[in-house]
């Protein structure tokens, strides 16, 4: 039996739009709109979608870097107690932050250029009052070795390292306080393609060694295929499909997922399929269309899609989709 580490229920995050001299609220940007999913201990759930779909906002709400507008974020703490992160105050959150850490997207802007690697990696330990100065030094040495860097580098500054090495430093910093949940916000999108595979392999090795659980935020489905156990596809603040990785790639059930898969580059000319070109623009989250948000760009839309909002429904065990026509459509996938 797997243990559920994180469960998100009905998560919403709205940002007010203010105008006029009195800065009155005239509308709301629904960045995250009724998102629900769970992550089991030891697995990797990938959250994918186009830029602006709400995946990063979702991850920041889970870490309480942003305060959710509505919903529950149930996290199983180290003692086994299940806590609603969305309802906790600042004092109650502080001890919980040690158990949830983030790997940032840009390894260049996320590291302080005026601090050495020793200071950067030890910062979470200092902030949480963990260990003596000597113990923190030993921990930094251990972490640098764990991510494939030499301990002698700890007195150097970030400018002396490549992008891949900087991201290894960011990973070491995230692991300093031994978290159980790591949110990786597009950790390889800013890196050269030749380096991406090294970082992905490192993340998988660390997961096996330390028993980590990942929420992996990405827009590149070719990356997601390598690291994830399950995939949640987001569109304009909502999850439109949630399935095991192999099932989603082989038999997608939502037209938006089919379009994303068709856009994945294929190195073998014999496997290249005709690309699906979506017409129109991504829906405005401050003024989304009625019914299914994807219907203005969907080739399979019918009248029901324009007036009735689809609900994320499990159509086969473990495979849920928010599409009225999912049971009758046969969509094109890719080989896994």
C-alpha cells in the first residue's frame, strides 16, 4: 500500500485586477481554478502545460509561497499527522517548510552571486537553526559530493561555475534540510540540451537513494516522459487530463493532450507524425470562455462543449479526463 504524501482538493488562486483612482477590483485572473490531485510518497507527478496555464502558481501555493484563495492542501508531516497547509499561519508553517523544498528554474538568478557555495548550501541549515558550525560544514561537504561536485569548490562563488553545476548547487541547497517533498519548477529548461540529461539522471538517482517525492513542473513532454510516474495536463488553470505516463503517451483522451504530444520532436523520420496546429489564442484566465475553456481551439468541439463545463472524471482506473467526448474519441498518441 502506497502512502499519500500530498493531496490537493479544489485549489483556487485568483489575482485581483484593480483599476481607477480608487484601485477598485474590476475582475479576477483565475490563475488556478479548481485543481485537485494527489502525490504518493516516492513517486514523481509531472504538472505540464503551456506557459501561463497555472502550473507554477499551483506549485507555489502548495509551498505557501502564495496564499491560496480557496481549497485544501493536505500534507502528511514527518510525525504522520495530516495538515492543511492552506490553513496554517506563519508560525505553524515554519517547521513544515523543512519538509517541502523547491528547485528553481533559473540556476543563474536563484543563487546569490555575493555568497560562496558554502554559504548558499548551508543557508537553510542556518535559517532553521540546525547543527553547529562544524556540523553544517560537514553537511555541505556531504551534499556537494551527493550532487557530483567536489567539496573543494565550497569556497568559490557562483560565477565560477557552468549552468549545470549551478543547478547542482541549487539541488544541494534544496536537500540540505532532508525534505520529503521536492517541487522542481522546470529545473532543466534553462540548461543546454547536453546537460539536461545529466541533471535528470541526478534527480532520479537522488530519489532512489533518499526516497524523495517530486512534483515536477515542466512544459517539455519529452522530459516528462523520462522522469514521471504520472502526468497532470493543465490548461487555463484547470487539469484536463491525469494519467500514468505510459497511458497518457500511448492513448491520450483529451484533444489538448493530443496536440501537445504531436508537438514533441521525434528524431526518427519514420516516426514523425503530422503536427496538430491549434487555431486561435490561449483563453484569457481573467475572462475564460463558457463551457470547456479549450473549445474555441478544439477540432472535436460540439455544442455541449460551448455551454457545459466538463468535470474531471475517471474513465478507466487511474486515467481521468475533463472532456465531454472522451469516451467516443480515438486520439493519436506517441510511442513510449
